[in-house]
C-alpha cells in the first residue's frame, strides 16, 4: 500500500524522544522500518515554533536545526501551528480541605495551539482527495480519535496508529485503538526503540545552504 504519514510532533517528542539520545530522528527511515511492506509517500509533520527561556535560551535554535534536517527529506511537509506562553493563576496542590479556599499561584504556562486541528484537517482533506491507500498517524493523543474514526467511517480508508508511547509509564490510548477498530484482541503498534536507534540522521548534514551539525546537547 501507499501510505501517507501524519506526525503529531510534540506528542512524539514527549512520548518517545525527551531525555533520550534519539532526538536527531530521520522520520522517513523510522516510517520505512515501522512499515517495511508498504510504500511511504508523503509525511506531514505538525509542530509549532518553541520559544527560548532563561533556563534554556538555545532550545529554539536546536528545533530550527532539526527542522532544517527534516527539510532534506523528500516528500516531507512541515505544518506549523502556534506556541503561546502566558501567566495564569492555578490552585496549589494538594488542595486544602473545605471550607478553606485553595491557594492560587501564578505560573508560566506554555501551550501548543493548532497542531492537532491541523493534523485532523489534513488527514480528512487527503482522504477526500483519495491521496493514499491507507494512512498512518504517529501520536498517542486521544483527541485525534474522532477524525480518525470519521476517515474510516465516511471514506472507508484504513488508518493505523503508530503510538508514540515508548517511554516508561505510558501505554497506547484506548480511544485511539477503538477509533482504528483495534480493540482488545489486537496488538497496537508502538514506536520501537530499536527503530529509533536505527533512524538517526548523520551528525553532519548538507543542504542548499551548506553544512550543519546535530545539536551538541543532543
């Protein structure tokens, strides 16, 4: 089958890559290893530009370097949402027993906006346009269960989830398993650490602008 792949970038990062040496990830190789009997067509990567802070002033530079590496891959499309940061007041944990009111503290909240909606929209449009034989969504976010279900129900396409939950303490989303028709009897597909190891870009890469390197902190 020809497969289009839709990557929930932040979910992949927090579910598989954070605190690992595998962040320099070649997504086309990962997809080819995960689905060796199929032809990987387009890969859509949904992310947002992160913002530096005083604790990590170079984080946005590392992200841009990685996006530069991804742009060298044929058929890979980077789809950007937005990234917001704002101060909000939240109750301090643990909550006191009633009738004592909770103590509110001001925290800095970082939030990615739009990527899940953009992914769902692109998946539905491609299904309408008959752009693939089947689709793969790399995520473990249950918010995407409904659009995945509708692609199966309305258009009759197979949608497979490559669950980004290989870090300890994380399991495949039950809602996503149901959305793809995979219930108690089936085995969910999970990003394999061996595939992450085998899917790393070379330390030094070249594009139209010249040579660049894997971030030293990675």
